[in-house]
């Protein structure tokens, strides 16, 4: 799982909230951290991410724009979970074409379940966009 944010504390918060094993049926999660869009694109191009979690507030390129770009430029784009700061920003996930959205502060139970469900859906070929 690739976690993108320019802020280390945000990446750490996402990793801690989701955990190493979000659900028994999805197995252990291995994390790859990215601090910039070039790292995200390189990981996607190399097929190193089965799921991407993007910080909607990342600088200089926010996760919403990154999600939109990935959807339109990466063949076989992995599923995307977008994190936002305000509950009212959830609607932007529709524009960004994210598969799911989480709101900060992240609830560990919700974060783990959302990530697990997106992984399940991706494996079943039934991913739907929020």
C-alpha cells in the first residue's frame, strides 16, 4: 500500500490507523511512503502499489488532483483512498474519482475497514467509486 503526503506525521497517522493487518481476510499490509508526486507515479508505473492512500491536503500537489491524474494516466490504476480534513470535502472524492474517502482525525476501526473493503473489492473486480 502506497501512502502519499508531504508531511511525515500524516503518513504515520494513516499507517497507524490502518495497521499492518486491517482484516484477517486481506492479509498483512506492506507500506511504501511517498512524499512527492514523482514517487507516486514511479511506484504506480512499477506496479508496486495494490492500493494508494492520498492526503487531500498534501503540498504542493494535493491528493485530489493526484487521484484524478492517476485515474486518467495510469493503465490498471490501483484503487485509491483519499483522506480529507473536513467531512464537507467528501463530495470532492467524486470529482477525484477516488474509490473511498476517510476524514481526519482518522478512526482506526473505520480506516482499517475502509481499506480492507477496497482491497476486497479490487480483488473481486467490483471496485466502485464513492
